[in-house]
C-alpha cells in the first residue's frame, strides 16, 4: 500500500445530537489512529477536535468512504455497539467492480479468515473461516465494469472486498485485492452510502445517507 497521505477534506457532519454524530468519511483517511505518529491523523481524532467526547462504535477501511456513526456518551456507545454486534444496524454500500456479473443480483456466502502470512489481508476458508454473507444487486452495467449495491449481513474485516474478488469482480482501485487494469484507479470505488439504526435515546429509527462521490 502507498504511504499514508490523508486528504485535507473538511469534516462532513451528516447529523449530530446529544447522543451520537454521523459523519461522511473521506476515502484514504483512517477511522482510528494506526501505530506510529505518522498514522495519528484519523477521522476519530478530527471529530474529537469538535466533539472531544466522541467514542468509536464501528470502523470503515482506510480506502472506503461514507457514513460512520460515533457515540457521544458511554451509554450510546454500548447501545450502538450492541446493534452492530447483533446485526441490527443495516448498511448499504455502492461499489464499482471489474467486469459485469451475469445475473442481476445474488448472495455471496463464503466464510472468511485472516490470511496470517499476508496480514491484514483476509481470505476465503471453508475449514476455519467465520460465516460471512453479502447480498448484491446490479445498479448499472458500464461495459467493462458495473455498479453494484451491496448489503452485508455480517461485518467481517474486508468482507465486501474479498467476497467480490471471490466471484471474479474485484472493487476497482482496491490496493489489496485488485490487480492489473482493475487496480489502476485513483481511489478504491467502495462507499458506505446508508446506515440505519435505532437511536440510543428512545429507540426511534434513524437513517443516515452520504451520496456516492464516484
């Protein structure tokens, strides 16, 4: 992967109240700090410049853009965290992928596990992998590529990226799982477009959306 050069994109707040804040993460910015001062700049650090009490609930890969939600109290962090753990939070992504799927929609059910010699890469492994399921729908066919809507039913690391590679349609610009012409794009074409969850104060349904930038 290239050297870390986070974008100087202004913080894009989609919603904020007394319990949570939803933001639109830019591509190429870490969700949380990495090891070493050179990896200190991240979305959580930037958000704490405005909301010092902000607490992590979930993550997006560095190269993925889109909706993330942060808690503003320990109660909200527990409440939201349980929704992700119990698969009650619903996310949809948009991806541009190499090639055109033969069908208009499908379901990928392939167990995943870390590829230890090549960490942080993940791989499909029927013997030792953890269950991972992704539903996909073609939004538009673009000739040599296609635009898909993705709905993960589980939240494994790199799940969407590995699943799409496994069916022969890697995400365009993916620095880990695409190669050749599929990799030659200015950014990874994967975006978290919508997130639906229950508000930790009262349980009302909330929906956050960040329009796809590509």
